[in-house]
């Protein structure tokens, strides 16, 4: 399994870019999965649903399944958050794992940068960033990709990972 990450400040366009890249990568015949790290409390469940009620009652894990999809929810209930490596082991095999978040993971990453965020560049302090995608001119020694040229970003990724 090849792994490629996306790093950038909130509002830089990481999610939108990944959303554009996934269909392109799938069209190449790749089985693509994604890990997204949320820095805040989130819930994929809905109040009132049976699974929500069971979780609120104290169940540690709830697996909800149907003919179309399944999801496993695991409550940490005070336990430590699993490491990036532990999370990867929970995934089914795939050709390419895309990662949004996990800024400090030692994986190749594309920095997504927009001046409008008002934040500085990450790559000067992260040796795992292998290229920058932006809609502005950026002073960098790394490859600079047009944030809106999804074909070029896709090509860079698959070549960098040896998937081409």
C-alpha cells in the first residue's frame, strides 16, 4: 500500500483537492482509501438512531451494516487515541491510502497553500513535504503545482509513488 498525505492550514482547500483527485485515481484502476484526522469532536452517528442509543448506553463498539456499506464506531472512553500506524492497520488493503491531517506523520505529503488563510508555509519545517500546490506564486525549491490543475497533481503523485 502506498501512502500520500495532504498538509495545509484550515481553509487551504485540502478536502476539495482530495475530492477532485479520488475519481481520477480510481479511473486509473487504483483502489483508494482515506484517513482524515479531525482535531475536534465529531460524530458520524445521529441522536435517536439505534446505534447512537446503544453507544450512549455504554457499548464500546458498534458495527452497523447493510447491503451497501458498513461502519464500525469505537468509543475511546478515555483511552488514548490510536497512533497513525495503529489506524492504518485497521484499514482493508488498498493500492493508495490518502491522508488528510496527521501533520507529523513521516509520509510524503503535498502542501496545499493559499495566501488567503493568512498562515505561513509548512514545508520549510516539514522534510516530508515533497511538493507545494497553490493558486499563488510561492518561493520554494520544491516542485510547485497549480492547485487547480488536478491532472498535473495526479500525475505528480502517481509518479512520485511509483504507481505510474
